C-alpha cells in the first residue's frame, strides 16, 4: 500500500538515547529455521540482523494510528545509502500498536478494537552488508533474498510469512499470576505469525512500514497483556522480526531486526493530531505543537495527572 504525506514530528523525539547502549543491553539469542528444517525441525542462532535500530519512539494516542511514516521526519542519509536496492527501501519502520484498555469478554462484552493506547515504534536502517548483498541478489544469502521478495511481492502468500518473536528477559523479577506466567513460559521466544493483524505501507523509495495491530488480537493474549500492564515499569522485552522460510532455498532464516522495547511507564510523548500538528490529551487541554527546525513540544502524562513540559530542541 503506497502512501504520502507531510512530515509532522522527528523520529526518535520521545526517546533520545544512546543506541550503542541499547544494543549492548540486548541479551536474547533469537533462533531461526536452518536448512533441512522440514526433516529435522532444527533451529540455530540467527546471523546478524539485516536492519539495525537507529531510533525508537513511545507514543500515546487516544486512537490507534496507522502509517506513522506520513507524519514524521526520518534521519537524513548519505546520498549513496538513500535509495532503495532491488526494491528494498533503506528504512523499515515497525509500529506495534498496544491497547491501553481492557479486552472485552467475548461472551457478554461489546467488541472493541480501537481506543487509547501506545505505539512502540522502531526505525530500522539497512546494514551495509544487507545493501551489498541486495546489489548482487543472485548470490545473496537466503535470508536477504527472502527479505527482498517479502518487501516487493505483496501477494498474500509472502505477506503472511512475517513472524514476531518476543522474549521476556526478566520473568523472575515480575509479579505474574499463575495463568499469565504459564502463557509467558509457553510462548517466550516462540515465533508468532502476525497475520492477519498487520498492515504494510510504503512510499516506494525511502521506507517500508510494518504496523502490527495488537488491538485486533484474540481475547486471551489481550487479557494477558492487560495483566502485564500493571507490571510495565518492570518488564524488559527483546523483540525480533523475521520472514518465514519454507523450502531449503529459503533457509536458513535471518532476523530482519532485533530490538529492545522501551519501558511503558507514566511518561511518554502524546501525539494525537499529528496531521494537524496539534497535541491534546483531554477536551479541556489543547496545546499547539510546532515541530520543525526550531523546537518541539512534548506533552508528558504522569500518574494520571497532566503536566506540560516544553522542550526546546535545536536542530
């Protein structure tokens, strides 16, 4: 799905950080299918991911927001790295939309698939190794060839191969109930196909956006996430994406990306009407948000109260 739009905020504005430390903190080893998987069902640790995280955002919305790329400014790239290679843009944007409300009971509750929540956004830049392999596609690794097909082939068969792997790094430090703990143990580091709760967007040149809509997940996983919300300041998650390889010519799989999720707590940037360059939290609070070359305005929510903090960022 192609899209275009005016930029409204700078990628990474909510979480200015040291990305070297970000990667140093990641301890999870992500295992993927190896050649001969149909016969032996063996997995092994993936080689280096094809994209590296260069910025993250934690954004709070009153309604879920698709295709964030139309409302942001991506970091500038050198001219020799700014063009797509074999149809693959230099940036992949991963937008994981998390509900901030309880999942309604499917028996007597009214269905709800939108409302207040967060977007965990990761801005992923193609590595030089991936770029080099894409320039010589016939001799590229199986993982890079599969990535190229996934991005350029919008058929159902290819787009439904996207897998998300989540690793809760510190389950022993989190107060979980028996049911949720069993779910965590059973599904920790287990790949999950994101279909059909995903959407894809691209401008055809600079970015390919993957939106995973957790609002549409089933009752049980959403209820488990609701239980986890009480522990969010303590949760440490590593996340990974890969494309499912089936036959040996598509194996071994390679991780598309490996990232650490930011902690969801009382403070996050709130961007509700980014298309109009406005920010608001409640009907009685409206603050103009100018985002450009001069300054940005962060709206910070802390423990249910509203406080405003103007942060001047010279660009």
